[in-house]
C-alpha cells in the first residue's frame, strides 16, 4: 500500500467474488478472425478476460482504462469490445523493458540466469528483425522463417508463433500499414510473449 501512496493513488477497489459474479453474463465469443496468436493457443482466455472486464466496467463506469502494450492482442480485443459497449476510453501503455531488452513480466522471475540472458538476446534479435522487415516488407515471411530456424536451433526454444500483423485489425496484410512482430515461445518451460 505504501507503493500506491507514492503513486498518489486515492482509492483501490478490491471486490469480492460475489460482487463481480453477481449475475450471469451472456457468453462472450471471439469470431474466427480473432482466434489468432495467443487466442489460438489459449482457448477461452480472452473470452474470460473480456467477461471480467465487462463486469468491472459495468460496476465502476471508469472514463479511462490503461493496459500494457506487451500483450497487444489483449489490448486490441479489450479496446474494441469495451469502447463499442461503454463510454470508457482504453489507452495503451508502452512496454517497460529490462536492460537486456526483455519485456518486464512477473514470469521473468521463473527464468534461471542462462534463460534470462538468452531471452534478452532473443529480444534483441527480434527487434533487429522488425527493423529489417520495415526495409523490406515483401520478404517478411522468408526472414521470419530464417530467424525461427536460428532461434530454435541456437537457444533450444519452442516457438508457438512468430508473425507480422498490422496494428489496425491484426491481419497479416502489412503493406503500407503500421505493423508489429508478435512472438510467443517457451524457454526452459516458461512461456514468454512480446511484440516489437
């Protein structure tokens, strides 16, 4: 609580389970085009997130909501869902990174020293790839394939996905559109996600 005082937070809402789940919501479903990236591998995860946030927004009616950029897909889905249903503006917050460029996450504490170092190297390689793709968007699939092979071989990681998607609708069409490079991989049994 002393940390919150330093941030000059006036109120903290800590609801009970009954306060949140006091009524049955209509089941939230993603459409086929949204079942990509993490939604493809974590079935029901985003539907659960949207359900809980829907309940929170209905209870407290905030004007603004802030979400981290590290899980950009989650931000994208929440922004579209909440802003279409409520008068709440959803803002994205820039990803905070370790000195070695690894995105800050509670999961980083699960990494041993070697995995932490390697994850930083992987983050730098992905950042370099994003810059290369900016120069030559047409060859993005070939460049991605080559880096996937290199990372899997040199760092003994299991890559779930490594894809370029535009930031407007998360489609794979990145020509003349702002885009991000999305990744999810397992290193030493710890699942990390990021985007650049």
